[in-house]
């Protein structure tokens, strides 16, 4: 298991703006990943400000628990085998480990957790100004949105650099605080 602090600024953009940004960085290839978002039927994780996802990328699976910090998010990550993913997806068997222990300490019943919805991202990552720029096309619950995010070592500079990049390219900057998990779960709730 590994821990990391994620600090980023994000903006939702439209399809034309997405293409404009992709065209700025033709040397970088895109890849696809799918996030499976986990919660219980009452939405307890979300109510507690936590996010739990399983990311499938290149045939590997990684579970990430995100917990809020004063600036950014603390991420706890652990790698899963395909069999572990299938056992959880099909039978609700939550694997042993630090994430399970942490959730249990918070009085979250892991036997009630299940995959609620998924979001597939076509992503292009670009090293940018000492950080990482990600240009995303996201598909979930029958809809598509486009987002650009800049991971950086502090929130203020991430926001400033992202604003400058977008404005230099004629793209209005509107800071997006609604995460992918929130957008996907909101769309899922509307479908029910």
C-alpha cells in the first residue's frame, strides 16, 4: 500500500476546447482507464467526504481511498489482482489490508460497500511546468464531459498555471470543484 497527497486544479471544458488542448501536445499519447466508484446504498462514503474507487488501467487494478486534507486529498492506494476485483464486484468480498482497516476504524461496514457506477476516461498526460497536466474525455451514465486538471505541489500555483494555460489559448477558466466521482454518482442517482 502507498500513500500520496493529491493537489490539483481542475476545469470543465467543452469538446472544441478539449480538441484545442490535445492539439497543443501532439507528442503525447492518450490511454484509457475506468474508475469504479464504491459506496453503500445510503451513500455513507460520500456523506463522510470520502471517495473510494477501483481503477482499471492496462489490465491492472488499484483501489484508492481519498480523504480530505486542509489542502488536497490524502490518497491510500493498494493494488488488486483481477481475481480480487471480481470477488469484490460479484460477491462483495472486500480484501484485507490497510484500506479495510482504516474504513473499519471509521465504523464503515465494508460488507455493505459495492460498485455503484463507473466512469471511463480517455486521458492524455503532459509534463507541464513541474506538474502533470491531464486532458480528459469522460464517459459515464450515457453522457460525456471534458476536463483538464493540473496536479502540482500547491493548490494556488496549480490554479494559476491552469488559468494561464487556458486563457493563453482562448479558453475561459472556470475552476471545477465537482470531482469525477461526484459527477458520476449524481448522474447515476438521476438514472435510478
